[in-house]
C-alpha cells in the first residue's frame, strides 16, 4: 500500500530517512481542528546532522562541481516528479493550510512548478562572462611595453544554505528555495513552518525518486531553536528566509556574528490605487477577491484600497455586496472560496486588529466577526473598513487575515504618497482607464512589483521581492540564481 504524505514520520538527512529525536507533533487541519498526522520533530542534534551532511556534500560531493546541464537534467526530473504528484500535493495543502481549491491548484501548486521550470531555463543561459581586453602600462616598467590582459567572470555556488520558510504558501515557499539554490550547485538544509511540515518533508520522497546525491537536500522540522541553529552554525554560508518582518530582523541578527549572506522575503501592506476613471465595480470585486485569497494570508495581497473620494461610496457598496457572496468553509468542498486562518493564535491577532480599527474610528462596512455557520475551525469573516486614515495601526501593520482598509484620496500625487507611506514595499496595484498615467504612477511606487489594471503578465519569469522592510533580494526572474552564487573574476595575461 502506498503511504500518504501525512504518514511521513522521519526526517530526511544525508539521503536517508532518519528517526526524529524530538518525538512527533500532531499537525491539525485548520478547517476542522482534526489531526492530519503526527509529524517528526527534529532535535538540535538532528539539525546538526543535517548541517554536517549539507557541509560534507558541498565540500566533497559531486553536486557543486556538476555542470549546469547535468544539474538541470536532475532538476527537470524533480519538476516531472512533482507534476506527477500534483493532485496529492493539492490535497495536502487543503488539509495543512485550508486554502480554497482553485487558489491551491493554481497558485499553491501549479505556479511553483512553473517557477522551477523557469529557474532551470534561466540557469541554462548562465555563461561565464568575458570582459573586453584591457591595455595597461606596466607599473614596474612605465616606459616599457604595456600589458594586455583579459578577465572572465565565473559564477560559483554560494555554499551551504539554510532555508527557513513560513506557513501560508508552504509548497511554493519551499520550492522557491530548493529550485534556484540547487540549480546553482548549493547544498541545503530546509526547515519549514511547524504548522506545515509535510509540504517540506514530501521533497524527501522526490529527492529519492530523482536520485539526488546524498546531503544535497536535507529536511528538518522544529521551531525557533532549530531555526536559530541554522542561522548561527559557522558551516552555513547563507540563510534564505521567507516569513515575517520581525523574525527576518532576528535572523539577520543571528547570522551577523558569522557574517552569512542573508536573503529575506518578508511581509507587506500593499496598496491598490483606484483612480477616478477606473471601472469601480471591477476594482471593488478584485479587492474582495484579493482579500479572500488564502483568507488574506498572503504577503503580496493588496490590503489598503486607496479609492478616489468621488467613487468611494460605490466602491464600498459593491465591495460589501461581493464580500457577502464569499463562500467560507472547509476547502474540501469545491464551492468554498475562502478557508480558515492557520491557527487560533492567528485568528485572535486578526480579531484584535478589528477591535483596534473600530476604536480608532474606522467605519466597519462588512464582516468583523466569525461566520455563524461554522463551529469548528479558525474561520473569520472577510472584513472591510472605510474612512481609514493611513496613520491608523490597521493601515500600517500587516494583519495577515482578510481585513481591508479603504482610504480616500483626491489627487494622484496624494495616492502615491499614501501608498508609499508604509514601512513595507512588497507589491502594489493601480486601476485606471488611463494606462499610461497608471504606468507613470507605477514607477513612483516604492515596491518590488506593481500590477496595472489587474495585469499578471509573465509571472513565472518576473522577479519578485521587497523594498524597505519587505525584504532583501529577489526571487524568480532572470537573476534568481545569482542570489545563490558567488561571482569570481579571473584575470589573465593575453600577451605583451
Ligand atoms: P514567521 O516569521 O512566524 O515564521 C517563519 C519561519 O521562521 C518558521 O519556519 C519559524 O519556525 C521560523 N523562525 C521563527 N523564529 C525563528 C528564529 N529566531 N530563527 C530562525 N527561524 C525562526 O512567519 P509565518 O507566520 O510562518 O509566515 C507569515 C509571514 O511570512 C508573513 O509576514 C508574510 O508576509 C511572510 N511571507 C512573505 C513572503 C514573501 O515572498 N515576501 C511570502 C510568504 C509569506
């Protein structure tokens, strides 16, 4: 009988399944509160063994010195193996995260596999760069013949990488670390969120299926202490992290004494600007659609809606009507369009922010409570506040739930100013009938990406990342692999 992913009860270290010394931990489905599996819990010595394996594989294994084409062959097998398990992974995400089926199928599972394909494609274009010949006087014999020399810039794997990820798009986040790091020739220890261990452990099966050399990918579990070790051990060269702003700052601090490279993908409080000439009904429906994605648990979701004052009443009315149509429940049911928050702790945080919004004087236009038809699971209603001012806490902090703030404006200038008045800078959106003006405004938004009129473009090939406190570095796009490479210049004489 074939095992299901939630029956994985060991850690994956040095190409083998290893018994967890920390015992196990019950993982629950946030929609039902039922236990979906007893996940292996790593001890500090399990994490240490994983670092030892990654370090050995980097220094003595074949992976870092294989050619890009050889690694691409293996990683293409990874993409195929994941594609073959796509439906199984979709079902896992529904159980682990509670995310609605459509979003899960497309954004949580299919897109990440496309990203893996795109990183392989881009990596195969990675060629040493030959710089123009340079003629310089001989410093030791200035009157003698000049020197002529050339330089070639080569890219080498960065080293041993610790990858630490959050819970909201767990398969995507894990694969977004594994794909480029392994393509670059690095070795890795991956530690997922304690809420979603299976979306990482499944890569142990994949590594076995594709014969990944031992020690190249190691998967451990655990929480803060285990994560700390991954950021402090001197054998680790780089930490790549996706998670919250606060933990990102702690990770930098932890990695500082050993001067590791730190790559951070953090939170956001993105603004969607709805100009006076925009299709307001469409914009309002889109705003609600964004908030419903994974119950607002998405880093790049626009959660501040900057709406021209002349159309704000229509926006509020349409958005409230659309919000009433959201089907909240267990995503096992295909008609469900919004699932739960991950845990009770996250729901309490969201509810505290809703209270803060009310007491600050914002106008609650819909939601604000728990759906009455669901007595189990960490559900919350889709909530919209109008008359929000950008200095309110609900407009400044990442709530990480389906809570939107509607803020009025009069001029484009003011809208851009409000959009940029945030410590985050992850994403943005502009809705307008005047695409050229929208494009000019997009250039003035201090964020790693901006969608104009709902544009999605070639997402699998575009770089994504944060300005300001939304992160350091980029994922995806042509230079993705560079995050995991060292650049080396080799100088040589050509003649005299
Ligand atoms: P989190 O920061 O609470 O946890 C993320 C990971 O960090 C977990 O694996 C956790 O165990 C680990 N961790 C916690 N303390 C640590 C420490 N001191 N040292 C090392 N590891 C430690 O994040 P979360 O709640 O799981 O995820 C949600 C957050 O992630 C949101 O802020 C969201 O915006 C962000 N996010 C960002 C992106 C992006 O691409 N920018 C994508 C998805 C999620």
